[in-house]
C-alpha cells in the first residue's frame, strides 16, 4: 500500500503557493485558503483530499490494463515527469504536444511506425545502401521522431486517461481529451479553471519541488494498480494449474470414486448456486472498459442502477444522458450514443470485436 501523503510534506514542497491575486480564476475560490502579500495560498487539506481521490481513480485505470498518458512540456516539469513516469512504464509527452495527438491518432501511429521502419533498415543492411546525404537525412528524421514521439512508442491505442501539469499551457491536450471523452487528471493552479478537468488537484504547478511531490504520489498509485493487475494474473494462472492437477487425479482414480466425487460437488453447487448468483448480482461490471466512460461516469451509472454490461445494453441512450446530467454538470458533455452497442458486445463476451470497434471508431489502430 502506498504511503499516505501528509499536509506537512506538501507544505515543505511549496505546493500551497498560488499565483498573484490579479491573475486568479474565480472558479478556484473553493480551493483558496487566504491571500498573503498579493499571492493566493492554496488550502492543502483540500489538495490532500483531491489527490487521494485522483490516486484511487488512477489506480483503478492502471489495474484495468489501460495506459495513462502524462503531459508536461514546461521546462521545470519535463525532466521530473519523464523520470517518474518512465519508472512505471507509462507513456508521456514532455517536448511538444503534437496537434491531433488524440483526435488524429492514426497519423501519429504512422509516424511511430516510420521510426520502427528506420530501425529495421539499419538491421537488415538497407540503410548502408543509401547515399551519404540520404543516410544523414534519415538519421535526422529518426532523431526528431524519437525526441517527440519516442516516449509513446508502446502506446498502440488511445489512453484510458490523461494526467496534465498546467492546463493553461496544455489547453490543446485538454480540448482533444474532452472531445473524445477521455478522463482528465491535472495539477490546477489558482490561475486555471478546474471545471475543464474531471479530477483537479489544486497545487502549485510552477515549482519543481511541488511538481515532484505530486508526481511521486501519483506514480506510486499507478505502480500499485499495476501490481494488483500482475497479482490477479498470477492467481489466475495458479488456479488453472490447480484445476489441471485435480483433473489428472480424477482421471487416475477408480470410476466409482470418480462418480461419488462428481455427485458431491454437484449437490454443493446446487446448494451454493443461489448464493453465487446473489454475489454476482451484487458486484457491478467494470463499465470503464466501454470507450467514453470514465470512473466518475461509471460511478453515476452504478448508483442509478445500471450496474452490468447487460443493463447498459438494454438502456436507452437518452435515459443514460439524463442520468449523467443529473449526477454532475461535468458529465453533461458526454455522448452515450454508442455505449449500449459496446455494452452488448461486452455482455456477449465479444471482447476482440469490441476492441476492434473501439480502435476503428476512435483511431486507435496500430
């Protein structure tokens, strides 16, 4: 379990320092504690609460197997983000946000593939057949692509969420994520609008120490989610091995004992069937696997009674829209038109077909 971040740690890192009072955004008023020497001071108790909420959601996304794209192109943040995020094997953009990175993802993937093609040329000897001038041009192109897109080479489909440092600077990334209904997590200073993001962490996004403190907490939550996913996979493999061993033992045993052994589990299964069904009904499906549904939208749907893929498949898109709008104004922009169709595929267990549909529609094709 990741260590809980304390207000004292944030205070020492200078997370509470905001911008000049004349540069403030009035929507940040709930997160401002006071004004001192013409500078707004952020309420760190609210920062801790919002950070814990964001960490829980990021942990859930990471454990589901989706990628989280980190964006920080400002000078004081890029090195810190690159260092912390590379440790948890997540994609990041620290040089320049390429326009259409999300909305025109197919083109970005082509540029990444071009980088892989150049590497293949160097391995199979084709590169050496080029003239000196052509080799120089190819090397320059490879270096440029690696600088701008090298960190997202393993991201073969649209990310499950975005984490942004300074939404004012990365406003294009915010707009693209909003257009595709991708959940946005962000460090929000007193000059920013927290309504633009799903999970706002009120904090100083200009100081290196402040950025490092927040990123340390966030990446540890992501690492925890990845560990959970890994342990679930291992436990699944162990169960498969145990079941295979039991099958072999059953085959070797006499037929009479085999029949008796089969009758007992059958009776137990009949007796326990209602209990299992009740448990399964009580546990909702992971609705975030449907493209466009973030953690907040999933919570709103589950709270309204839409708990499973089958429930969502049977639901009317307009009714879902009403549920989201009533739950929160930040969810009102979501478009649930395709959700019942995706949910039907998920309910029928057609995961490959669902992934192919999501990739084709959203541009997440390799």
